[in-house]
C-alpha cells in the first residue's frame, strides 16, 4: 500500500467511532461566492464540454452555505425560450448515487439482525450462488456492497420481472452469457475489486427476500420516508407534482452517432409531460439500449429479481432531497434530530473494505478514480489520481454517478463536515471517445473536475 493511501485510511479508521464536529465559521467570502457563480455559469451551454443544466448544494462545517441551479431540465429544440429551468426541486435519475440508499437499507436491516454483512448471500437468495472458479468461497453481503464479490455485469445486468436473478448464474439460464457474470480465476472473491452494478441488483433482491416487500415500496416506506424524500424508482408512481419536476437526461447522440452541433436528444425520462402508468418499470441497460422495454409489475414475486428497479442507479431524486442524504452523512447518521443509521454503521460504510495495491494488482481503479472502496461509499485521495481539487489536498468520502449523459456526485469530509452534491443532465460530446472528455489533473472526467474543483477551491479553501 502506498504511503498516502495508508495515511488516508488511518485517518478514516481513527474516525470510526464518530465524526468530528464543526468548529469554524460556516460562511465563505462574497468574492469567492461570486467566483463560484461565474465558474458554474460557464459550464452551461450546447457544445463541447458544456452541459444543458446543473445544480449544486454545498455544506461547510455542517451547515448549508451555498446552492445554485442553472440551465434547463427540459429542452425544446424548436424554441429554447420554452425550456423548463433546473430548480432545487428538479429531480433527475441520479445514476450510481442511488447506491447510497440501497446500502443504507442493508445497514438498517443489519442493525436489526435481519441481515448479516458476512452471511453467504445464498441464504437470502434461495439458491446456492458461487463463482465456479471459487466453488468453496461463499459470496457475502459485504462483498456485494464493496464490489469484491467476483460477480460481473456481463452484457446485461437488468432483466424483466418475470425472470429470476438465477438466470444470470445458471448455465441453462436465459442470461448466463456463457459465464460472463463470473470473474476469472485470478480475481479472488473478497480481495479483488471490480465495480459491477449487478451487485446492487442482488442487494435489492436480498432486501425483498428479507422484508417480503417490493424493493421500491420498502424504500419508499423506510429510508426515503425517514429522510423526507419523495423520490421513486418507478416514474409512474411519482405523485403528479413530483412528476412535473422530473427532468430529462440529454446527449448530442442519436443511436450512437454524436453531433455536438445537433439537437439535444433525451436519452432517458423524455416523457414530453405524459406520465407513464403506475406499476410499470423500464428495463434499462445503458450499454445495450436495444434491450430497453416497459414491463408490467403485475404478478411480480418480491425476492426473486429486483434488478429492474435499478437499485444501483434508478432513483429519481431532487437536489433538495439529495441534500438530506448529505446532511445525514455529515451528522453521523442523524437527520433533523432523528437517528437514521447508527454511528457504527456509518463508520463501517466509511471504512475501506478494499484498497488498491498496484504491486499485485488487486482491482480495476477505472483510470485511478477509485482507489479505495467502503460499503456503498468510496474515497477520494486528495493528492492522487482520484483527486477533485487541483491546488489543495482534499480527502473525501462519497460516490459519483454516470449514466445516459447524467453526472452526479455526493461527497463529504468526515473531519470538517464539509460536503457537496451536484447533478448535471447532459453531454454534447462522447465520454472516453472524445479526448476533450478527459480530466486535466486527475483520472476523472472534465465535467467532474470542473464542478468539484470549482466548489472545493471557492468554498473550502
């Protein structure tokens, strides 16, 4: 383990019994505020690395000190004056930031003794699940949460309600993909990290198996309700007011062909104001859009397959609501005087479950952006390739999200109670394929660098 990772991990472990309290002023200079306003404003546009809409909420020393919402949540290509603006109540599909809420529910059920983090997931799924390359190694809940399970996404990780998740793993299964959902022999369960959305689809299924309730309904009546969040995984189940606040995710991309000077094309949630019927789900596999389809939940048996709810990325949540999540994390499991998670659970989520070792290597860092992962949270190493602040060392804990052109993030510093959230709803150029998408001082995308560096430099330093 290199020295800077060791130092950061040691700091996190020292915080495992509680987070530091705020002690400094919870404001920042007006000149810095104006500068942040301007930097965010320059990110809005229609070509290059500009985005159609964005919003941020920032906390300093445990208190909200800044928020700003710019651009469009709904775009009218024929008459841009009719665009609908981004506001704090705008909700977007939050992509992988959604994993927070699945992880919170697992931790709540663990606190009640209904789930064991180190229990074999076969116990909950109702069938024996082993990577055939490691037949004697149980796959645990902890491994799913930390992406060390040795399970892989394959081509598809979301399937229709009528199929069981067993179809991914059985050689006779419809979605077995010739074993693509299993890691090879050199990637040991519990030791090797590779990010896989299917892990969280299985966690959602386990939540259903333990509670006997549909994943979306259990989330609504428990963790989301406790955090005063009206978000939903099924667009048709949003109340009419919340649906009106739903924004679309855009790219300058039509069936794989990019044209940054062309119109914005809604990639997801482009409903033109018409709400889908209740109890319909949209099967989503971002890299295989040909599999997209609407499916009825009629007759669905909870505990067999929650992948179609997208526990890994499908929560439609507003900026204001996402700030409730940040507030709970900053306050060590408390929200508005209510205990949501025990401090021990927060500490366990923050604690690194996997740390990259370049000498082995023992995982995929995705261009150096993920070097250490906890339980539904990962760690920004402030002087490494995962850094988000160019001129200062800023160690953070949280998660990013990316899907269909949406980029989101929620991060905080356990020592200072500083933190922020952001969501952006579009890209005019292709991630990875266009060199302009690459970050300048880190392994992150340029959009992520721009927004997180602007927040950090202007508010925290």
